[in-house]
C-alpha cells in the first residue's frame, strides 16, 4: 500500500525500551533493523532506547529500568508484577520532550504499551505521525485507525489483526532477517576445540544447544534438561541466554539430573554467539509458541540441525529444514534427539541449511522490503 507522497526524507524512530537491557527477539530485531537502514539516503532514522551508550542517531530515553533500584523499591509497595508497567510509564514520560520538540513521520514501536501511549498522545495533541507495530501475534487490544499499521513477520496472524480493526492495506508481511554471510563465515573459522576445552566439554561428547531466556514458563529449559537426562547416550547440554532470579532453579535441576561436567549455563554477548552455535551438534528450542524464532535462523545459518515444537509459525519459518515434533509431551524431545544424533551430518546437509536461510531470510534480500515499508507509510516513496 502507499500513502500520498510527501517531499523530503522519511523521518522514522524505532522505539524499544528494552534495548541494551535484555536480549530478547524484540531488542535483537530493533537493533538489526536500525543497523540495516541507518545511513539510507531516503530515511532519517533514529533509535530511541532504554539503556546503553549514546551513539549517532541513538538516544537513551529516561526510564526506571525494570531491574533498577528505584523500580525494585516501588515494586515492594505495588508488587513485582508491575515492574514492566513502571518501566513503560517512565519511558513514556521520557519520550514527551522528544514529542514536543522533534517531528517524526512514523514511529516503529516494539512494545505494545508504548504503542498505545503514542496513539493516545497523538489523539490528545492532534499530531500527524503514523504508528507501526511489529508483531508475531501479540496484538492484544491496540488502536486501529487509518494511521495505524501492523508489521507481521509471518502470515499466521493477519486475520487476527483484521479482527482487531486493522485494514488489510495497513498490514505488511516481511519476515525477520539475519546476516547470513557473517554468521556462517564466523562459524566456519574454527575454535570449536579450544572453546570446548574452556567449557569442560568431554572430547567426543555430543553438544545439545538451546538459546533463549533461561526460564521454565516460555523457553521451557527445565523440559530440555529432563529430556537430555533421559537420553541413553551422555550429552553435554549448553544453555545460552538471558538469566534472572528464576534461572537458579534450572541450574539446580541440571546439577541434579545431569551432574557436574555435563552442562553449562551462560549469558554471552551476541557478537560471539556464533562460537556456541559452532560447538553444537544439534539445536533445540522447546517453547510451544514463538512470534518468529530468530534463533532458528541463527542455528541453520551455522549449519546446525534444529529440533523444535510443531506449530504454525515453526512450519512457516522452517518448512522442511527442521525436525518438528510435539514437544508438549514428555519423552518426545528425547526420542527426537536420539534420532538426530544418530544421523550422520554431511557437509551437503549443512550447506543446504545455510542456503535455505540465505534464500529466504538474508538481510540483503529483505532490506528493500523494510525500507519500502517505511517510505510507503511516511508517504515519501
């Protein structure tokens, strides 16, 4: 779809309160999209984030960090379930000076509460900016006017957005992307044996990798631990991702079920995540729902076989390039792991995984679709 064309650059702000605090899909996508399009001659792009260093075209907006001292003090009064709400409200307050003194054609807003705030602010101040919300299905109740847009990363929720009031012409379907060439090249540089020795991985023991928040409710890392413990062959379980207070229970469970020298739980910088994919013999994601699953692409781009739950999003993203099974059932992951680990992983199979990601999800291939979305919404295309 296109709006009436206006002269000049498209002035767009990517808004992400969690940026440089946590390493979820939201934050990764916001960073990658900003890096992909910054410097575009037709788009003046800003990143409004909740933490981290100030850089050119990146502004840290005042907020009460979800895990900060002031937020924790307030949560002692109102309850810890409000920590995200406190962060969002304070971030919204921090946006007000920008809204008063800077002019944007569109805001690409990662978190729904901030999308709602910007919609209400526009209504009360009679501003003219457009709003775009990227979603993997987490729509909830969002404003839906002719100036509100949805960016889908899979086709699975287009009808849901229509039921929420978003017209079909106000919806874009563009999948997530990764830098396939950089990731696959980094994985092929070696260093597997040296990193394996640093982590204490016994030589010759298969490595099962899972990347995501170290939790029990969404990524279900406890299920992964139990299924690996049930295998007939010994494996080394490597869990990499964001940790919080609840992650301690995963560590205790792994210590009990797998024992010392059979697992590692780490939080690492994204810049070196390829080292851990290079270590893996198989990648597992046990969550029963994902909005997209960027980690699927990262694993495949490193040539690693993938096992995950069978549902509409994983079928769309992975097609025939993964082992899909009903991971809601005990024993299913263990049997699927036994099958994958018993198969010989050829160079041809690894190359086919990398090529699949390159053809469908490479940054080079999708860059034009993203820039066209911003230009069309802003009316400068």
